[in-house]
C-alpha cells in the first residue's frame, strides 16, 4: 500500500472570501501535513497554489489523486459540489476523510456538513473530522492515525434514547400528512452555491402528495420592480413602528442604505404576489449566489415572511427557506403544521463546544424576529444591518436576533442517504446569553448575523448530513417520529439524553 495521502482543498466561488480564508488555511495546512508525516505518511496536496473554486476545476484537480487515502480539507465555506462530483471520480474503495476547520471565524464546519449532505445523498462513503486548534497536534493526531491506519474514523457514539410514540402522536401525524397532500411548494432559482439540498418534483409528489413549482429569479425581479414605492415604504414603516431596528448609513459598500431595504420590501411584496398568483403554501428562494451578485440579499425579506407579525400579514407565517433549500423548506412547513402554526427557525450549524455541548446556530441573516423573545405582538429585539461585504456585493439587510427565549427546542431535517429520503431530529435547550457573553461569542463569529445558542441532547455534528437544521420552540420529537412512520421513511434520533438531563 502506498502511504500517500492526497489533500484536496475546495472553497468559495468568490475571490475575496478565498483570499481571506486561505491566509488562515495555509498555516493550518502546514500543521496538518506535519502530523501526517509524523504518522509515517506522505501528504500530497493536489492544489497547493489556490483553492478549488468551481466544479470544473475540481474535476480537473481530482485527476491528480494518486494516494491510498484522500482528505478533503475545508478551511471555510466550500461549495458542496466542488467536493461531491469530483470525489465521485475517485475509486470507491479509497478511504475518504472530510476534514473541516472548526474555528468560529469561518464556516469550515458548515462547509463539511453541507458536503456530507451530497456525499451521503449519492452514496459516497466518508469519515469526518473537525479540527479547531491545528497547532495542538494531540487534539486530532489519534483520530487521524485511526483513519490512515484503518481507512475509517468514527468516534464512539452513545446509544440514542428510545422515543415512544403515543396514539395522540400518531393522530397528529396523520392529520399533518393529510394537510401536506395537495400543497404547492414554489422554489425561486436553481440550487444555491452548488448545494445538495434539492428534492425532486417526483419525490415531493411520491412521499407527500405535493406539487413543486419552479420560478426563475428574473420573474421575481420583474415582479419586484413593479411594486409601487409607496407599498414598499409602508412595509418598511410597519417594521419600524413595531420596533425592529435598522442600522442605516449612506455608503452602500459598507453600510445598509434605506434604498436597499426598500428594494427588499419590494421583493417581500413580490413573493406575496407570487404566493397569491400560483397558490403557493411555502417557498424557497435561491439568493446566493446569482441574485446577490447584482441585487440586495433576500434575508430580511425571508425572515419577515417567517414571522406572524409582518406587513400585510394575516397572523400566520409564510414559510420561506433561504438558499432554495428544499429539504429545509419542507422541514419548516412540517414543523409549522405540527406546532399549530408556530414560526420555524432556519439555521446553520456553525460552531460548538464539545465539553459543554453548547452549539451555535448562526445563519446569514434570515431568522424571524419572533425568536428574539417569543413574541407575536412586537418585533423588539430584531435588527437589520448590512450583509457582510465579503460575501454580499450588493448588500441588503439581515433579519437578525439573539434568541433569548429559554426552554426546550426541537430541531429536525429531511435529508437523503443513498437516494433514500429520511427524517432526523433531536432536542435541546436554548442557552440565553448575557449581553457580555453574546459580545464575547461573536467577537470572531459573525456578529451581524442571527445567533441561537443551544445545549443539545446529542453530538449531532457526527451524525447530521446537512448544514441546515431547522428549529422550533417545544418538544415535538415523538410527533416527528410518528410522521416518519406515516410517510414510510426512516427516522433517526441522535439524542442520548433528555432535555431534563442537560442541566
């Protein structure tokens, strides 16, 4: 056996994020190579000069692979299909490790989980490893040695607890299944950032009895342009009057301008028009990458749609998933129905502290204002500021909150494994930070974006095949298991303790 380890480095399609991330990734890579050599193996970096920034480039680079082991090193956000399609070209029996940088500064762990969503979908077998302190070799040397020696690494996982399903849970699940049948889901734009989060029209119909409609982003843009200025202004005034805070400035390169917000309100109204015209029950909107290269992001728009208190609202939410994530949108709609209409949170699993099982759910700005304090009569606690210039050229406002409502939370997600749809879920409790704690935690982790801190009942980073777990206040785990049984799809619970045992 050749003791050569191929190292493959994918990142973003955008030049600026790659430049910033690679400044940190290069020292991390040198540490990783040193550990590999100390274990008697030879590292072979396939793309030492620059990160892979397109699917085509990845397919070219992967041809250089010659080792008996393969490591996909994600130092920051990496478009998932920069990994999945290239890795498909490798021999099936080559052991493959997804290695993510788990520092809070950049979403390397998010990139790994998103890539795992694709590799698991198509049946590429991988191991995973998260490294935060690359300079502390003892924190990951043993795991790396196991992978290199055995061709597989998986930390020992406690036995998940058994979730009992009652007749009441089954009755609720049957009701939700019936409600889902005949619904219409609309998705605007193709998959976002080459992510593996789509569900085919056939599977929407086969599993749920739903119709799936697709719309070009150009349609949404033209509909937004036809919205009168007065209507957009009224929507903005509604948000301000209900105590949402806007951090406005005059420099569009670095600040959120009122013009950006008014455009986002036009998109908000356009989505309401799209809903009415086509009878949509819930939506997914691409946003990244095509839209945001030219127009303000849709995060503010989508966060407000997921709120009960909203402009031109009827007291209910209109589920809207960012990044055209079909699996997320579907999960959100299911949680909305199971909870009797509660708002549902869209999240990224960004960072965690293994010793305390504290997880940071941090998405790029589309969490409903409701989650600040669990209130339907005010937007207090929610704010909007300019999206991160490094990622969002044309700006646009976030829909940001720090979740300060304590209590039990359920997370869930529809995903694929070997082309089979399944449902996974678990629980936790919101960890409510003080102002000082929030400032400390966000010192290196996207202070402009929504932050939801959770103590979870399981180590989900080793299990989930998605970067997007959806969340709702309350315990609905047994309802979700019952629904999976009604849909005749597998159900997976990763909890090895109950919410009562967390503290």
